[in-house]
């Protein structure tokens, strides 16, 4: 059952980059409010916004053996996505693994578990969204799999799916829906930019979105 | 039952500003250790200290319709205070609403739920204290109320009450007690400044607060 | 039962300083993966790495009386370690106590409870690892003890034990094991530095740690 | 500030009893989905359904002194409602206090904190809804208040308000709204009974509530 | 995007029944320690052990509209599996829906959210494994889907997959793996029964599993 | 470092039995409010009250190998006390281990982790206080220790210490303090019995404990 899938399809890089510019909230809305990982997935340092192609890892609790296996299969602009097979806050990943991953062009890490060496990772500018920061070490005893579908922080992620991440959290876009979601995301951005200017000028959302009538119909009373 | 109270009383701005200079811990102590919201209410970025007049919103779970309604009633230096009618971590508030609120002079947001667009809000310097950061969108389907008393993060907040917030959390001061609490807060600050200087010079709290005798009476043994 | 132990043994300062340079993850690994405090113990501001000698405080819930007692017994480079006798998130410690402790050369605070005046403590550069930030005040009613063994965030800490703390959390090293753990930590660092360079150059952990054969033996399949 | 309000108004006992027969879910719905305490408030043993008049206690953290004060003011069919002024899981209440309260006709306890002697309370059939079970003792050092409005598990409760509690949790009904809410609750029960019979006979909610058309309008696709 | 898949494949009922007799721990082990839902999924009353075919529901937060849609598609021995599209503890399900589902032969409910009417459900012997008990009502405003793959409590569940549930929690078995997992589960049971008898007779696991030598090799010291 | 201490001292059985009759709350109070394990340690079924001598196990996360080692060293009326070296909710213990332990006269299990086979353990009347119920299996890969001091649910427990457990939770009494604590516990019980009778007869705690004067001194106002 422990397998490494060596060849996976990835989305077009221009689509990935486009989604990265849009950010999590926009992409999440544009694709119909789906794909958002659990809100407990937080960045270890603020200010990063990125998108990348998922290289998935299914790992046993407290065992980071498969991370080493996964790194061999990284292509530039991939992001590692690790889901433990049962819950764990242990520190699966630190500065040595980050050094190795970064040397292969890895964009970062999404991990539904713990990481360590936060100071080093911050200095290296290796972005991580994790469930916990924890120095607890892991073992290398039990196999897992690389590049199989995983459930990470409550969402199904297939290898090659597109991960969008920023200070708001993490969102997954299906590889085959990337182009369509990017189109909708850009449309949404354009529309929002126009609204932003009107709101900044003092217009009210009540008027902009034409909400007054429906509020009255539902029975809102002003007193 | 869904109402918007259009005219509320606000505290004198000099009182509000004075309380903002004192900060949460001092004000909380000065008013007899009451009014502190749950410690899970955290700022989205550090370093802000403010006080403002509460404009309250009671909103259904995962529904931000009433925020649009509330913004129309903002006066400069008001702070929005949103309490969901049942628990929700959804992202009720983001950069468009912040743009609109800021255009009306709003000081920030206190929300016992989630918010999104953290990076934008930080750049805009629109301060928020929230229970969660979460990109999950909300709907506009069900009415709530504006400027009624709400329970937010475990504390009753009336429209026009004074909100004090900083890196330590959030505290509410009753509007009608503002002047008295400010007076006590300033007295406390003056007293603390004197103590700070003595402690910085190496004096011990044991002597400053005259604790040795009572410790001995209670039976503390030195060995 | 309430006692203050006035004379405790401390580790050699050069050993303490050495461990501080190694950091939590390295020290934790070097001593056989023990001594790590619960991952919920987080620094109030990032970027600090230190080691210091533990001055322990056992305090009742919501009562900070014994902190004043403890401060009298601080020696330069000691760190206060407070464990409540039952769980509490109250704010036991703020800027006045920090001023007093810092005047006596105290290195910081480890507290399995809450603290307040975060902004002031950050400006003073007084580092704290705590369970919570909470402005809630405490009382001075019930005795506790100073410099007895305590369980703090799940780990036993004796007075004079060495505390190592950084952005990854907090680890305790037994005083009498300090020299040995430092030796092992430095050996680990040297070994890691070599690996880091090879990984940075693009070598794989699979080869560096010679993992391929054992993975195959365990049955990992590449497809 | 520490006060005991000796005379409070209570609702009519027939209204209270009627609400008790309806149960939490029905009453909560009937009054417009308000008044529900946090879902972490759980009964210490299953199978109880009751309503009673609230006698409120505002108590300091880890201090049960005011419970003794409150018991003197109990009337038969009152229920004690205790809210700590800051969060606490300590065991404020056990078999002795229950014996005393029961001797005065008390119906039970709602407590946003811990209790102990669960086995005894169960044998005595003294029902409790609490946040925690915890043997940790409390002190009698600091005053609180009796029969003032409190926020308990996120809801405002006034002395004399009606508490409805069962295996689903706890709900508060304003004293002055009791008669109206009872009327609506009974109407709801009657309506539900009819629906229950039709559903038990195999009718579908889709038809009973006439949902098919609106589902189609919203775009639901059957495939 | 909101769809109802009307025809799904189900596993053979004898396989489902066989897995139900084995229980969660055995089945989970037999299929290689996969498929276990989060441990927070607890039964509302103890003592039930069952297996059933999953009829899946993807529902918006705080909105139970799709449960009505799903019930029409129940076949005898199906179990409803509801996953909200964003986290919610609201009470999606109560005695009326249970009456309707039971009338159609439904075996129970697995829900990563809240339920209510616990007392009625217990009396009806309608088993539920849920994240929360909460009387908070839900709305019928937004569409979801029926019989699409969902992630429930951290595990992917396809319509027609086999759900095994008992006092230990909930486990999912892929429909197409049911026969194989049943075979392995029964083998495991047979093997365990033999061990149980030897252990009951006083034999040690150290001898039964032949552990002594490997413990010595790893360096265990007896002192 | 992995050791099995074969000979430990145990307290006198009559002392252990006596403490078991007193229960957790009484013993905890009698020994000065210390020794209480975290309130998250809950019994898997209600109604048990016991005391037993601790046989301690320090085990790696998700690894139950040492339980087999420990069982060989059980004496009748011992209770197993397992503390993982880093947090884990995995199911370390089930019906086979319970069968083996029970065959050796073991009184039960205290475990700061998960257990499984709850239904079987309940039928066998093998009592367990645990942090979680979770069917997730564990491995047998890494050594731990038996009969060394451990920190379990926040309290230090030495081998041979006395564990008292009931529906209120778990408390540890030092072996060498057992006789003294039993004496104090019985005195407390006698005193409480007298109070219970007076309270049951309608006397008030205010009078029984002579609280009125001190309340007045502190400033309590009756209005």
C-alpha cells in the first residue's frame, strides 16, 4: 500500500502564478466557496502570498521518513503538502529538510501537523502553513505514500492540485479547474476594485449592492 | 425583532481618548476587574492601542448582511462590535467592508467570529480583534439587529459603551461610567509610575507593598 | 507546606550560555527527545533564543503573591518559571513585575498561565513564553512556594534546572546533565552543519542518510 | 459593588412548568432562536428535563463564597445560575452545597465552571449543567454578587428569568416573555406532533414543507 | 454544482452486516489502519455497534435543507453521512428528521456538526455519532449536494462506502474493498480470540508475541 | 535510558483501600489541594470509585510496546499509569491488553492518551480514565520505561504512589504520605457527615461556617 507516484500532472505555471496573485479569499469565493483548509492552518511568518503545485505526502503519526522520499520528486515551484494518517502535532519538518527542499526549488510546505526551527525557516524565507509549532522530533520507522490523494486539514488534495496560501490561510484548487477559477478570480478582482473605489469615496454597500428593498421586505425596522 | 436603533448616546470624546491612552490592563483594574472580553480575542497585527464608541451588531451565524446596515450609522471614532447569535468562525469582514467603514471614520472592529483579507487590513491600518482568521465567505439571507445590547466574547456590550483594546485584548467600559473609570485609571497610572521607578531602582515589591508581615502570618517558611 | 528555598544550586554559566546558542530543537534531540514543554507555550514576541537557570514558583490559581516573594531570590541570568497549582489563564505578570525582575538581572519568564502588558514587555525586551495573554488581574491571598520542583506545561522542572527557549518553544535540561547535553548538542550541530551544506548543494537525504535500501526492504513501491 | 438583591420577581409557576414540558429545542425555536447557552454546558447525568426560576450568582474565579450567600435566598423551584467573573474550571459546587440547596427546594444548578461529587449528585438526583467536572477546591476570599444580571456561557441571564434545560443543553427565557413563549412553544409542539405522525407514516419533508419548487428554482439538479 | 446523485452502488448487505459484527477497532486494523474518522465523533448514547451504507450529504454551514432532499433517496440500512462545507456545531438534525429517516429504514446518522433532541433520539433508538449536541436551529436557504464524495471528520467518504460505528468511533471502508476487509477482519478476530484465551489464562504478551528478544536487542535494561 | 524497575515499594493495602472509600474530592482536599490530574481525564463508564498502587509506564507517542513489558510486573491491585513522552490521542490499550492485565489482578488504567474497545472494557468492568477514546492503532517500535517517575496529565506520579479515581477524576497521593492523608480524609469525612445532616435539616452554610460577619466586614451589601 505504500507507494510513490513518480509522474504527476501539474497545472500550467501561468495559471498557478495568476491564482497566487489573487489570494485565498478571492480564489475561494471565485470557485464557489469550496476548497478552504481548516482555519487552524496558520503561516509561521506573515506577509507571504503564493500559489504552487501540490506534491502530497501521506505520513504516519510522528514519522517523517516519507518527507525525504518526497523531496526527490520535487520540481521547481512545487509545494509539499503533508497529511498525517492520524492526528499529530510533532515537529516533522525543520531547517535541514527546508534546506534540501529549497535547493530543489520547493515553494514551501503545507502541513497538518507541527514544524520546528521557526527562526531558521523565517530567515531562509521558506514559508510554512502548519497546525502547530513543536520541537518534538519524529522517527523514520513506518512507510507512507507520496503523490496519492490526501485529506489535509479537512480538504481532499490530489497531487498536482493548486495550493493558494496567504495570511488568510490555505485553499486548494483542482488542477483541471485552475484556468476557469483564475478567470473567475480575475473577474471578481476587477469587480471588487470598482466597488472599492466607490466605497472609499463614501458610497454605502446598501446602495452599491441595492440591499435596502430586500431588507425592508424581510421586515427590518428602523427605530 | 430585527431592528436598527438609529440614535444612540456616545461618551464624551475626551473621555474615550483618555481611556485609550490608559490601555486595557489599567482600565480593567481601575473599574474593579470587570468588562474583559474572552482572552481568545486577539489583534490581527500588534502595536495598536485605542478606545472608541461601540456600534453593536447582532448577526446570524455565517451571515454578514447587517454589517452593511451598520456602516450607514457609523460616526467618526466609532468601532464596530459584532456578536453572532450562535458561534461561527466564518469570515464576516474583509477589505471591502473595511474600506467602506474607514471612509466613514470607523476606528476598527471587535468581532466574536472570523475575518479575512488580513494582509489588506494590516496595510490599511484597520485594526481588528477577532476570534479567528478565516477566508470562509458568509451569506446575506437573514436579518439581525444594529445598536441593541449584545453579548460579545462573554461580555455584555451596549451601543455607545466604550471599547478599549490593545495587545492585551479588549475591555468594555459602560458609557455612563466612563468619566469615573478614566479618573481611576489615571490615578492608577500615576501610582504605578512611582512604583515603576522604585522597582527599576531595585526596590522589592515585598517592601513596596509591605507584604512581609502578612506572608509570615499566613505561615510562609524560608528554608 | 508553603516554603521558600533560599539556596539552590545553579549550573555553570558557560554551560547555560552554550545551550542557549544551540536552541530548543537541537538540545531536545541531543538529550534523547525529552524535556519539551507543551507546544502551547508560545513567545510573546519572536526572535529570542536564550538559556537560563530556573527559579521556580508554585502559585495558586489566579494568585500572583508568590512572584513578589520569588523576585527577592533572583540572581542575574535566572529565569522565572511559574506553574499554577490548578489551571488558570489569568494575567499573573505585567510590566511592574517585569521592571522589578529586570532590575535584578532576570532573563525572562516561563509561565503556564496568562500574562499582560504585552506591549510594554516587548518594548522592555523582557521575553516571556506563556499559555495565554490575558489582562485579568490576580489576587494576593494564598501562599505558594518558591524553588520547589514544579510541573510546568507537562514537564517536571527543578529549581536550578536549565531552561532553553526560542521560537520553537521551551525545553528543560536537568542541571546535572547540562555539561553532557551541551557536548552532545554541539556534536549534533557540527554534524548538521555538514549535512546542511550537502543538502544545500542538492544532495538528497535519501542518499545522505542511506535510506533507500531500508525503504525497499519495508516494501515501498515506486509507480 | 458586591451586592445581594433580596427581592426579585419570578415568573408564574404554571408558565415555568409549561416551558419545562416543552424542552430546550422547542422553546429556543419558539422564541426566535435566541437564548441558547454555549453547547459546552452539559448535564452531569442524562434524562432530566426541567424549567426553573434563575437565582443568579456572579463569583470570582476559583471562589465559591457567594454560593453560600445565595442559598439563603432560594425559594422552592429556583435554580442556581453561577457565572465566574473570569474563566474557571474549578469545582465550585459539590454534595454539601447540593444538600443545602436541595433542603431549600432548589431545582438544580447551571454553572459556567466546574463541579465535583458527581456520583453523589447523581444519587441525590440533583441535576447540574456545567462546563467541567473537576475536583479542584475553591476558596472563600473575595466577594461577588447575588441576583444581578450575569453573562453565563455567552447569554445574559437576569434574576427571575426562566431557565429551561435538558439533554440538549440550556436555554434562557426572559421572565416577562414567558407567557408568550409558552404559547408559541405549545403551538409549535402541536404542529410538530401532526408532522411527526405524517413523517412516521412515510410522508416526505419535501412534500410536507412543500420544498420541491424552491429547490428547483435555486437550481438543484438530479442526476 | 448542487446535485443529487440518485443511483449509487451499495455493497452487498452480508458484507455490511459482517463488518458491523467486527466493530471499529478490528476493521480499522484489518484494512491497514486507515479510514478512522476524527476521535471527536462520539455516539449520543452508548452500546450500539453497526455497519451501513453511506448516503452522503454536503451541506452549507447552519443549513439543513439538503437533509430533507437526502431522505427521499434512503434505502433500508443506509446511514446518513453529513459533512458541512465549513465548520458548524449547529443542530442540523432532531426528532422529526429522525422519524422521517427511520420510517424509510435508515440505520442512523454520522454528522460532523451538531444534533438536538437527544432524549427523543435515544428513546427512538436512532443512533447518531456527532461532533456536538446543540439545540441551535438551522435554516433552509442554500443548496448543497447529495451522494457526492465528502470529507467528514477528516476522512473522504464516497456514497455507498461502508460505515462501521460503535463506542470507539466511526470508520469508513471503501465499498469495493468491503469483501476483502471483512475477510481480514474475521481472520483477525479468530486470531485475537485465541490470544484472548491465552492471555486470560495468564500468559504474557511478551511471550505470546515473542517480544523479549527484540526488546533486549533495542537495549531495554531491567534493574 | 530505557529501563524497567522491577522492585518498587507499595503502600499498605489497608491504606490504599481506605483512600478508595474516601474518593477523589475528599482526598484532594485532605492533602492540601494537591495531586489532582487534569480534568480532561474522564472515566469510560460511570460509577467506579477505587484506589490502587501505581505501576508507571513512560511510552513514546503512538507506541504501546511498553505496556506488554509492564504487565509482567503487575501485582494484584496495581493500576497501570501511562504517560506518553509527547502528546498522543492514539488508542494504546484495548480488550486484549485488558484481558491480560485483569488476569494478573490489575485494578484498571490511567492513561494520558487514547484507548479503544470501550464496549468490551465496560463489559469486563475494567475501569479506565483516559484523555480520549480512539480506535487508532499504535506500533511496537521504540522503547520506553516502566516504573520510573512520570508526569501524567500534569501531575508527577512515582511508581508505588497511590492513585485515587472516581467520577470526579483522578488524584495521586505520595506513597509515604498515604497514612497521613487517609487520617485527614477520614477526619474530613466525619466532619462533613455532621455538616451534611445539619444542611439537610435546613441549616445554612452561612451559619454553619460562621460566614456572616466576615462577609459584612468585606463590604457585602444586601439591597
